[in-house]
C-alpha cells in the first residue's frame, strides 16, 4: 500500500479570478497524471458579492467529469452476481424474458470477467458459482439458465446474503463488482422488515478492507416495493433502482446497467470540501452540503462519498457557504477528490481546487452562474418529487399534485430567467414532473406506475445517473456506453 501525502501550498488569486480549475492529479507514485479518469471544477453561484450586498451566503458547486472510454482502451474486468426472483409470480413470460436477458448479458462478458447466479423463492440457491466466463463456462451457464423454473415465495434477504457470499468466496476477484437483484414481489420469507433488510445488506456489501459492492435493483411490474428496492440500492454507493414497467423493459434495463458497469473508470470517489485557514479567520463557514452521503466533520470541513463513475458521467456536489465578512483575496473554499482509477489501476488524489468569490466594499452582485442554478434546481426538484411521493403514500393526492405544480412553476421561472429550455437537465426535469403529475391524478394511476416512477426519477436526479431501460422521456444522464448496450439488448 502506498501512502500519499499532499503538501498544500497557498493558492493566491487575482482580484477578478472567480472560478479556478486546477485539474492536477497525482497518482500513487506521486507523478502528475495527464489523462485522469476524473476532472474537477469548482464554481460559485456568484463570482462577485459585495460586502454591502443583501446576501451573506452563496452556493458553491464542485463538478466532477469522467473521461470518455474509447473502444481501443481496455476496460476494467468485472464480477457480476445475479440474484433472480423465481417465485410463483415469475412463471411464464417473465421468467422466459429473464432467461433471454441473462443470455445476452453473458455474451458481453469475456474470460477476464466473472459471472454467477443465485435464484430465490422461499430460499436462495446457488445455481452458478461466480466463475471466469470462459467459452466452456459460458455454455454451461446458458444450459443452467435455460433449465430454471419457478418455485414459491420471495426471500430477498437470503438472496442478498448468498449473492454476497459467492462474491467474497472468489479466490481472485476483480476490483469492479456488482450484484443485480431482480424481483416482482414483496419480501414475505426470511427477514421481511425494512430495517432488518437494510442492516443485512449493509453488513453483506460493505465489508472491511474491500470496496463496497454496489447493488442494482430491478423492480418488475407494479407488485414490488419501490421504497424498499430504492433503499437497498442506496446502502452502498453506486447502486441503482430500475422500474421495469412491462416485459419489454427487462432486457433494456439490464443492458443499460451493464453498459455502465463495463465502462467504470473510477471507484470509491470521495470529495473533501474545506475552508482554508485565512478564510476561516474571515468568517467563512460551510453551512450545508446537499448530498445524501455527506459527513460533517466540523464547520469548515465536509466529506462526501460519491462512489463509482462510468465513462462520460458527471457529478455535482453543492454546498452553501457563509461569506467572508471582509475582503478576501484568497480562496473561500477548497475542494479535492480521491479515487481509484480503474483504467490506470492506481490510487489518485487531486490537489485542492480553490473557489474565490470577490468581496469588494460595494453592494455589487454578479449574475448567477447558469450551471450552478440548474444544479440547485435539480436537487430541489428531486426533493419535491420525494415529498409528493410521500404525500401520495399517505393518501394525500391533492397535496401531492399541489407540490408538483409548485415544482413546475419554479422550473418555469428558472427556464425563463436563463433561457435554458434547451438544457438537457431542464428538459428532463420538465418531462419527469409532468409524468409524476399524471401518476398522482388518481389512486389507480399511483398504484400502477406513479409510485415507482417517482421513486425512480427522483433517485436518478439525486444521483445524476440514468436508471431506465428506455430513453423515451429524455436522458440527460445517459452515457453513450449505457445507451449502446441498452439498444444492443433491445435488438436481442
């Protein structure tokens, strides 16, 4: 293990410098990387906020952008474990489609990858231990998959435990590992309460001295618990929740998820946000960080666990800071990121990227940065959808519709102010809010698709990751790799 020590030198900015992107990354050998898997930029909402302006706070946005992954660049090998529901409700076309989809998945894996399968009903059974996908292993796996049949109940806890056990039993495992869990029902055998299932999942997938294993959950039809599957997928960073509304969505959803996993360029990304000593003395503090995986260390330091990155993905971490009470020529906020580069196979730690906000002795306020505005809107629109979903679960359909209507009005205001109707995130937020509103028009709509749709779309926007099999309603977060694999699966 290589210990990385970074010496922070003070970074001095000119009076008019508002945004800084250092993009300097050190590998574990302390050499500067010319093509890092992640690039970091830090942008304030306002580059100038005079000491006599009416506001004493502003937002700062840290943006991480993942590299592309051309076909001539060797991808990281993967280990994929499937946990497939074979309860009685999966009989017929559902199970047949899953068999076909698993066959498509196996075709995309190479001898450097590993594949395993557990099925679950009243208990979980290892059908295929996690093994390298050689030609003979692929043929044997296909034969086993084709022989699968349905059984009885739905023991999700046993499935998660056995799938994790199979991954950990591998003598030589790859760094990129994932579990795919597909179910069309509710947990009714084994551990069935939400708290117990979440605790079990955390204990199974977040083992000491190993990278956390992300779990991708696929809810098939309207009979599954969207709340549970979304929470299970968020136990470890990088997990996703797909709502498979109908039979045609199984293959494309699996294809979309696989396309992401096979294009993993970074793992275990952690963002550190800190206030430099000079800025602390001037009264600068971090008031909040708008991310589910934040850890507050003190008023001047936060850590945010991001997890893995697929090629072309971007993530934005927003924080609210109290401004300096005097003129400040140095950085208000420093941001750095550390991660495992899966392409170069090395640990990477960036040097701090500073964000300066000019504080002249005037009432001047600069125009808001459009990117930060859109990201701010993304976070709070996702929260609005979550509140509407919670209200609907309580039977308060009218209040849910009002919540979504207010969210659409806020969206229109930002759209008009920044003339951003062609922004892909604004476009998708608008479509998703309209579909969410349709989903709460009646209790029948909510039960059939509204609940799962809002769980899925709010989760997508919070995590900035595509989690749909199709892109009929827009795909602001879908990478080329995910799109290509989903289309390939759709064609069979």
